[in-house]
C-alpha cells in the first residue's frame, strides 16, 4: 500500500487525490486529504461568491472523490502546528502533495493603505463566505460610495455583492451577520477601477455580463476612457475573451446616461487610473487619489501627471494573490511558488524524494477552477512514476494515530457531515435554507457532535 498525504482540500487537492486513486497502473494507493480548516472544498466553499450557485455546485463533484473508500478527509490539521513539519509528514507518508494555494493577497504599496476602511478583497470575501479567520467588525458599509481596485473576477464578485439587496442574498448560505450588515449597507455606488484599459482586464465575459443583469443597478462606463485603449477601435488582434469583454463594455458606454438616476444603485467601471494614495481623516478612509495613465505602446501604462479623487468610505483591493512560505519547504519569493519540475519539489535544484506540489502554489495564481485538473494530473503522473522508489520508504503504520499523538484532533468525514447538519439546522432556525457557521468554535463543536 502506498500512503499519500495531500495537503489542501480545494479543487487542486481533490483533483490530485482523484488522479491518484482512479488510475490502475499503481494499485493499492490510499490518500489522506489534510486541511487546516474543519471543512473541505477550499475556495469553492470560501472563495466562490454566495450568489454563484452553479459554481458552488462543484462541491458535489469534489464530495464524490472525498467519499471514495480509498480517500480520507482529515480537517483541522495544520502543517506547521503541533510539530507537524514537512519533514515529519514524510515520516508518516510515502509521499506528500502540497496544494495550499496562494494565501496571501498583494498590496497596493501606497500611502494610507492601512487606514480603517481599507481592506483586501480577500478579507471581504472571507467575511461574506463565513471563513473562520474572517474579520467580523464590519467593513464601513455606512457610506454611499466604495472603490474596488482591480479588474479581475474577484473585483467583479465583490462589486456585485456590495450592490446586491438582502432579499437576493437571503436564499444563499451567506452568514447571518454578514447578511444583516449588507441589508443595512448605505453603499449605493461602487467604482471598479483598473490601471489599464478594458482590453487588458482579466475578468471573464460571463462574470462581467452578470453586472448588467443585477436588478435596480446601472453599470456606467465613460466612452472617453474606452477611447484611450488602442485596441478599442480595432480589437481584431485580441484573444476572443478580450474581444467579448470589449463588446460588453461598449454596450454599456453607448447606453443613454439618463437611466442612471432611475436605478437604485450603480457600478462605474473606470479605466486608466492608478491609485497613488488612499485618503483619510481621523484615521478612516475618505477616498482614493488616482493618477491618470496612458498606454505606453508595449502593453503597459505610463503616468500622465494628471490626478483625480474618488470619494469613498470603503476601499477594497483586488490586485492578485501570491503564495506564502510554508516553513520547511523551499520557496521562490519572486514568483510566490515552490520550485518544482513537473510537480516534483526541487531542493537546491534537485527533486526532493516524496515531495510534490499542485495548484497555485505550483504554478502561481492563474487560470480558473478547471485549470487545476490538468495541473493535478501532471503532478500525479510524476508521483506515480516515482511510486516504486517511494514504496520502499518506511512510514507510520497509522498516520491518523500519529497525528493525534502530535496533538491534532482531526475532523474526519463524519465530522464534516455533522457540520453540514448543524448548518442546515441553523438555517432552518433563521427561516433560511442553510447558513454557514462562521467561527472556529462553532465548527469544532458541530464536528465533535459526531464523535462525542
């Protein structure tokens, strides 16, 4: 029997487990999927917006893998805690695959970024997704304006949630406190701002179009800003997705502006603006100062020396993610990834026997959920090729018992099922379908109902 630990139960981790147990070349593989959280599914549970039910339904596919008899889920197990180092993991398992994502958000690096009311989009997403590490003291939703810096799908998600009405979010699993705060929100206008043009924006067309389908919400685009983009007049050389994005924003820019006042809320897409300072008074955000940019002819932008300010009580940065160092593993800080060759972890340029990576910590924060499948398959193929040598390594007879001896209390699959039941009961008590438990104590208490 070849025992493999997969660290991380998001799509990349589950797809890796699936690739390992569903092949036939190396029989007898058993996979333990470890996660720091008591709950599985990673960003599908804690990153996908609550109103994206179709994407969230992917949990059903991941669930099928985790319920396979050759796979075991072990939640509430953190690598780096209670002596569980990468070296110790290799004493318990023949191989370890790290699928820990890109957990750290990028900063703008401008004055005022640490003012109250300035957050990463990650913090906001974690809050409305009920992540147990989330900030719970509010997000400055009392003011009429908010600025979202970024032009990717995360920026689109947070802008959309900010203008959603409570009755639209009530059927979702958004936590009760977040639902109440969003219901009482005074935000009426969201500026989503990009430093480059619409032809370089990273959002997908489906996500973008959803903004135009929001009830009582108007999407506003300044035609003059679009005209600054050289590709706007002739998009023929762009990839298909970028051409479709241009068509969508072109339609919004051409719409008569007199309908804006009739809409209850608005989202303004702004282009060619680079944040240079987050403004504030008495320690709290009051707006953002931007420099107007212009194309530099090489795909980038240059500053023009012209500035404008957008008033706002809330600023969310959605400018990307990077991997974080996991002590005991090699790390490339320039790329935010673990050095690897086809998924094999490299130490001093040489493959480290038994150590592998998949997902964002392997390739960086690129692609969509489905991109993780071929990435995981490549890593699994490398591991399977190494299987004869890996199987000769001595490992623990009972890794779960060894984890408990180190001080961990793994939440096994029946514990997760107990959390699901508790969340369904919480939703029922609130007159809703299902409501997420947002705190560590609540999740652990619910899980331990299954074990006494």
